[in-house]
C-alpha cells in the first residue's frame, strides 16, 4: 500500500497458527527502500499462567478449594477470561474432582477412616493450551492413623500430620528440621510448646508400646520433657500422664520406651511437652513408634518346639510342641482354641486345641520343599 510520510499506518496481519513471530516493515519511495524495522510479537491464543491464591479448607467432611484466575498468559498473547477452564485433581490419590470447570471454586466431599493429608492440583486451560499446575496447601482428612504406627521424619511432608501448640506465643516452637522434629529454645522465654502426634485408636484391655528417640544440643544444656495423652489435640486435652517430667543432657539420641494401657476405648492424642528454661539449645524427637495393641489374656508361647525331618531325604517333617497352660500375663489359661503352624513365616497347617492344660501335639508337614526351613507355632484363643 501507499501512504504519506509521517502518517500512522495500521496494517492487518494474519497468521495460520498461534506462535511467536517476527514482523518486519520496509518503506519504499522512488529512490529506493529503507532499512528494515522489526518487532517480535506473539500472535493468537496463548497459554495461561498458573492460578494464584490457591487454598483448601475443610469443614464437616467437605473440602472447599478456591483460587484466582490466571493474571495473564505465558507469552503475552490473547486469552479471553470467559474461555478459561480448570481441571482439579485431589492428591496423592490422583482423583479427578472436576474437569473443564468454569468456576474458581469447587467442593469435594471426602471421607476416609484413616488419617492422612491431601492437596489439590489446579490446572488452567485456554482452549487447547494447558497452563502450569498449581498445588494447594495440605489438609488433614480421616479420624486416626492405623497401628502399628511409625514416623522417622524422612519425608518432610509428614510433619503436616502433627499438631504444634506454641502455648507461650513466642517465635520459637516445634518444626521439621533435617529428618527430626525439633524445638529451638528462646533466648528470653522458658519453653511451653507441644508436639502432638496424629490421633490413634486405642482399646481398653490392650497394651501399647510407645517408643521414641530424644536428644538435646549439648551436655551443657538441660532439656525438660513430659509426655501426656488425651482425647483432644489441645494443651487442656492432655490430661493422662504417660511419662513424668524428665531432664535430658544427652546430645546423641536416647531411646525411650513406655507402655500405654487405656482405661476406655477411644481416639487418643499423644503429646510431647517441652518446658525447658530459656537458652537451652535444641531438643529433637525422632523415630516415634506406637505398636499394635496386645492383650495379656492371649496364650503364652508354646514350649519344647522341635522340627524333625523325615528319614532318607523324604520331603516331610514332624513338628512337635507342648501347649502353654498360662496366658501372656502369667495367669492360668481359661481358653485355648487352636495352633497355627508356620513354615518360613507362612501358615502350613492348623491343630485344634483339646485342653487348656499343658499337652503334647504333633503336626506332620507333607508339603516341605528341599532346603533349610524354619518352623514356628502360634497358640490362639478368642
């Protein structure tokens, strides 16, 4: 086209597909052509930026996920906000909560028995152009963690399962630190901070073992720790003493082990309460474990267990043992139902008990494989 010098010119440019383009303009007159002037410009629909302000909250077993729409595009190209859609996925189980969603809010009714944490991934799309995924904060779901339970803090995200109470409201409290849960002392205030383990379901009549490693910074410092239990993850809810106030000066981990015997069935929280004086360095907790419950009324172990291979290399063995007459608490058995015979950890047979009195039993294993085999026998009652 033609124009007059110094005049603003608009020229439509059409391209076949979305993308980054270089546009050059060259002017001509009777004498010749001008040097080229170019501009680099993205033309067409563009990929949206990730969403912002992504957060999830939980109330009455419903997770509400909210976010703000993308503020622009990756290359500065065109995006009609009304055309943007969202895919929402619950993590870590990768459940699709919503697809091609237009709104910037979605709810997810999520109920599970065992306690865990979940997050939500939100991915925006502009037509067929998929933006970067954003991931929300974590929320706790479920009632309790199954037993046996163990936590070695090798994964920093598992710290989300703990409740931290900074009761003295200072700048120092429990946090994740290099594979441990660590309390860092204040230089001014005495400690008053709780580290509360995820809830567990305990049953009256069963005994549970709680074990953990505890260590301080140096023998020059004295750390004070009490272990409590209760039905709520609050300082006021910690009403059952498990281990009285103990002072620690060790800088290498010390293994502590204690027995929990709940008086009633229920969901319980176990809390580590540090009350050290100010300027006492750090206190670390690691390798927390809670065993499955055991009953003192179960049968004691069998005795005189002997496994005898058949003669002449026959693939068969005779397993003999004497039944117990006492339970695990050392009291006379009132019931004995059966014995499971295990070879290399797998059940290979069963014998019904005939009496609660000590009695000899024999089992013939006719399914033996050649090689070394280890036998064990487990006595059962109801």
